[in-house]
C-alpha cells in the first residue's frame, strides 16, 4: 500500500522495499507518480477518472502521463508497460454475458450492471488511447504572494527585501496582467505587515530599509494566509485567563486547512453519541433525525473568532476572500489527554493516520513560529512541547526535516573529532525532554484512569495483581482518577533533578479534590540517552 493517508515512515518503508526488489506489486494512489523513487515495470490503472474534491472527471493527459511514465525501471528495462482496466460494471457485464451465452432462458433473465451514480465518469479504450497519444496540457503558474513569502524575502540580512520582492515578481511565469495584480497584492500585504507591527521601516545612510520586528523570535514565520490574523487576534485575549493557552490554540487551528477526514469522523462520533443519549431518553425517531441536522463539530471560541475576523478583514482587504475555519483537533486531543494512537482509536481513523499526523505537524509549526514569543505563556509552552512530543513519538521525520530547514546549512554543527558517535542526546534540550517525560507520565495516568491494566503493564511492567492490590485503597475512598486538563496541569507533575536521574511525582487528581495519592517514576538519564527517549520506571503508587 502507498497513499497519502499512510504515515511517512510507512510510505518510506514501502519505497525502500520496492527499491530492493522485495515487492511484487504496490497498490497506490497517484502519489506514486509524483517524485517517488520506486522502480516499477508495469503500471495498472484501475480507473481513468478521479474525484478532485468537487467533481469526478477523466484524468488530464498530464496527470495520466505523470503516472504512466513511472513504467520501466531505469537501468533495468528498455521499456515499460501501461495497462488499464475497463470500468467494474463493464467487466461484470462481460462476465454475465459469457455465463449466459448459449442459454436462451438465462439471456432473457439477464440483468446487466449499471454504471455508478456517484464518483464516476465513463471511460473506454478510446479514452485510454486519447490519453496515451495526447499532448500534455500546458502548465500554468500558480505563483501567489503570501505573508509567509513576504516575510521570508523581507527578512534578509541586507534589508533590501523590497527590491528582491520586485525581482521575484518579474521572474515569475505569470502573464503580465497577473504579474501586475500580484504586485498590487504584494504592496497591500506589505502595508498589512507594517500596520500589524510585524515589520518596521528604518533609515540608514539616507536609505529606507525593512526589518522584521526585533521582539519577534528569530524563526518567526507566517505559514498560513491567515497567520497574520493570529498575531492580531491574540492581542484581544486576556493572558491572566486560565483558558488563555487553549484559546490561542483555537485561534491557530482556525487558520489551518481542514483535515476533512478527521473532522468527518469527529462529526460521526458526536452524532453517534447523541443518538445513544437520545434513545436512552426515549426521544422519538423523527425528533432525533431533526436534531441531527443541527449537529456540527465542536468549535471553541467560535463567536470570538468570527467577530475578530470580521474586524480583521476591514483592516486587511487583501485577505477579505480568505476563509476562517474554526475547529478543534489539537485542542480536543490535548484537553482530553489523548496520545496519537488513542485519538486514532477514539475516532476510527486507522485509514487517515497520515492526514492527522500532517495536520498535527502543521499545527505544531504554527504554534512555534506564528505565535509571537511575547504572547506565549508557560502553559502554552507546555502544550506546544507536548504536541511536539506526540508527533515525534509517532514519526519524527516531518519535524526533524522542518527543524533542519529552519536552522539552515550555515547552522549545521559538525561533530567534534573526539565526540563519540551514537544517537543524539535527548536530554540536552531540557524543556523538550521535560515535556517528553510529562507525556510519558500522562500515558501512565491515562491508563490508570481508564483502568486499562494491560496497557499499564506494557508501560510499567507491573502485573495485574500488583496494580489492583496497590490501587484498591484508592478506589475505596475515591470514585475515579480524573484525566481532564486540570489533572494534567504541570503543577501536578513534580520533578526533582539530579545529574544521573530524575524523580517525578504525578498527583492523582480525584473528584473530591483531596489529591492525596500519587505515583512516582524514576527517569534514568543514561538509558534515556542510549535509547533516545525518556526511560521511565514506575517506583510506587501510594497515598502521599
């Protein structure tokens, strides 16, 4: 299997196995036709139509040849083969006719299959021949000025970003009319950056220069078209509010592209839970169906986000056509204390792991680079580090590559001659390592709260009898172990540090707020360096 929904590490594994000649066949999407180094002798099209998110149509000649061009292994084959199957209903009808041939009774009763009503456009051998012999459509430039582009060009050491932006516009492959339009868009975006205080004008030797605001972090960036909205919107939030860090995440998520597969499963899960609740309340079927039509995904801070966005559009007309997308994926995951695997199970996203991982990675980048340093609180740093740890635990390739690009080649540090080779020291970045340790404690906490004893055993080595014997006194006095945002607050994770190990006490928060129990883990720093991950040993679960 090879498709965009897979985790990157699995796609890479498929590519490596194919390069070694260990795979007989690969079932994939058109991602195989774009920049993937996979030797393929024969390409088989199961269909020649594709759904583009709006409608289903026949492949363009360019897309067809992009995929078909993979046939033939360089250095092995002089040519490759391209095969296309007929539509499924056509194949089935041929089989039915062959089965009824020579039997008049069967032929009279023969019922042929119809073409699908949805997600289908008809193709046949003539379609295949037209695509094979046709000239690829001309490529059209999709060059579009964005705040991220403007900031990257302006943030040059020479301070002459305006001239470089003009050069970039002239060098684009847009027709003159569109170049002029993009030039006006660039001017409008520059003004919006200036008005927001992201860039500043300075004078030197009688010339004007553009500088990125000094107070912003060195790697500040505006990844999304509406990232500037985040910069301005969070100024309306009260840093003293307990929900401040969560609200900033909601504003960040509202500027990200929708992970449609994830949001659809969120909605399905919410509807399913509500139906079960309404059935228990004996709500009539028609009333249940009526209520379902009004159910939408959770959108924290919706009214505030929309109100500020309307004001934002008035100040920045160049972004008036952009669409804000309130949602809760990162916030939902972190508030409920879910890890990546837990979230996949909760919403049945086994076929959309890659979609979720890319979304989380993009959200993490935006939280790190698009939120001004001055707007970040300790709680926000904790949440950001927790999200980064979740992504790294699943597949670090996306974040590692991004951080390598962020550093740039000039900041790549060569190892010292006497520096021993081996895995990177994960304990060097104390804040990131602390976040990873907390995440490990939260995993144990979550399994205890949900009474998932087998998972506790896998994480700690404690057998079922030891767990139950230890926790029995707790459950005699407390109804349950809470796992909400308050229970996972850093103030409930107490860390004592030495040069060789850390001792961590995680408070078990109960509904009565007595909080008189905790578990203690020992973090072995030497083993953590060797294994490139926090190595936690559960020492005790007891009344404090």
